C-alpha cells in the first residue's frame, strides 16, 4: 500500500507493509524510499501520526542519502581540462607518442597516446588501477580496527555506481565506487567506515550514527568535503 503525509510544505510518500510484528518500524532506503512495517491491526491514522512525529528524521535521512550520491561533472578529456586525484586538481596534458601511458608530473596529468581520441579510455583505466591499489591500502587498517566488533567484510570490490559512493551487501561484501579515488583520503576513509558500520547495524539508526561517530569523530567534516568537492 502506498500513501503519503504532509509535513509543512513537503509531501512524504511511504510504502506500507502489514506484518506479524509487535511494533511499528520506519526505514529510509538508499533510493530515498520510506518503508513502514506495521502490526496487522494498526490503524492508518496511528501510522500517519507516527510518521508525522518522525518526519524531521525521515527528511534528514533522505538528505543524507542524497549527499551520498555522486554528482561528478562530465569531462571532455581535452588538453587544459582539470582532473581530480586524491583531492588535488591536475591539468590535463596530452602528448603524442608510441608507448601509451598516464602519469602525474608536477601539477599535470600527462597522457601519452597514439591518438587523442584514446585519452578518455586511458585516463579511466588509470583511475581504476589506482583506485584498486589505494582503496586496498586505505581499507586494511580500518578493517583490522573493526575486528574488535567481531566483524569483517567478506570482500571489497569496485563497481561503477551512478548513485552511490559505496554499499554493503547482506552477505558482508563492501562495494566502492572507483570515482572515490578523486576525493581526499579522509573522504575515502569516511565511506569505508560508513560501510563497515553497516556490517553491525544495517539501517541508519541512532546506534549506527553513534558507532560511526565513535570510529570517526570528524565524519561530518569529510562528508561535507565529499559533497563540496565532487558536486
């Protein structure tokens, strides 16, 4: 059943599911959907009242997920264009050559290629290779730290995701967006810690937030930096 409540000028839609449970639960998913699970005989008025009381929290959660969505601008991969790597800007320099390569040189991202049309492919491959290496190095001490909670990811994999920086599957696999390699180390640590916290708390409950604060007291600073840098 799909319904909605009005909270000020906002309309909050929700998907209602009745089940054999004792209490009413509200979940905001990563795609901004609001799922309400209620005991079978709960009146719709009581459900709407509960949602209204939780409306500020729901909006906050939806805003949180929106800020977690990549908004990196489309690049043309032409000389003079700026590209980010680990939070720093580099100007793209394209040179003709027989042995193709991509490397950082001072303030430049230097691409040597047989054809300028191959620049995009070479740069994307360079980003992916560096993401694999850097994410492994950054994640290992964080994974080791979380062992005190009795959890460890089954694996960490990279996958292009148009609307997510990271995710954690029910089986404990952490998926990271390779686009994160463009952000500073602190932003990458924030996303990894966020997903490691999901190994313990699946939803964004207060316990989840408390754990995230405990493991990374300045997480909000890095979250804001991620939003600003790649917006």
